[in-house]
């Protein structure tokens, strides 16, 4: 049996969504590092840098970059840095979501247009953008993984518009899978649980 410590040796990836040592993305990063993978880590802004950078350094990430998907050019700059460093990507972990608090905890009926569009942009459309930018770097056997949750399929009290947004994310995963599957890239949505 293959040694677990080297199972992913030589694999290069991008992990988006580490906020602190309790975040799902950080848990994924620890496991991937333990299996031998190397990956770029992003942080949202200067405020987040002081929390994320020490974790990224602990994980020995060779690329640590600011990437707010709402800021023009930051996604492209991240993928450019990856292309220059490795010239390839074996995996992407997309573990980001955002919704303004009033729209998150309010009724879907009362959701603001601005809140809905921001939630869709950050939580769903960013996956589509990352898939587009990753595609030229991904080889046969690569994977894109995003985080969903049960609210995409069932009504969850007090989760406002995020249920419909995660449903759109899961639908996007199906379409991305159909488009990228024939070239050897897999796309998955996982629901890690509450």
C-alpha cells in the first residue's frame, strides 16, 4: 500500500477560505499537507493576513497571496502566481461564502437585491471564475472541490438567502463537471456538516 505521507507528493493546489485554525479550509489544508501536497493559500485582506499567514507558513505554503474575489484582478493575480511558480494545478479547494447579515438572518422574501447579488457573486460565481482560470493549468486527474451545506436542499431556519445560493452553487458544480469531466477534471460539492 502506498505510504500515506507521500500519497499526494508532487501535487500542487490552491486553497481558498482559510480564515483561522477552525475553518474547514484549514482542516483540508492540514490533511493535504500531511499527505505530501503543496498548495497556495489566499487571505481576504490585510486584516485577515495576520490570522492566515501564520497558518500558511506552518503549512509551508510557498505562495501566500491576498485574494478578495470582489476586487478586480486579485483572482487573476493569484492564478498568475501559480502559473509562474508551478505551471500546473492538481486541485482547488473553494471554501468561501458571504452574505450580508440582514439578508442571512432575514426572510428570503425580504432579501435585498444587493445582498442577493453579493452572496451569489462571492459564494457561487467565484467558483465559476476559479474553474475558468484553473482549467488551462489543470491536467488529467485534477479536482475542484467546493463546500456546500444541507440548506441547498432543505429549508434551514435563520439561513436566509444562503440556501438558494448554495443550491445555485450545487447546480453550477453539475454543469462544471459536465464541461470539465471530458478533459479529465472532476468538480465536486461536499457538505462537511454543521
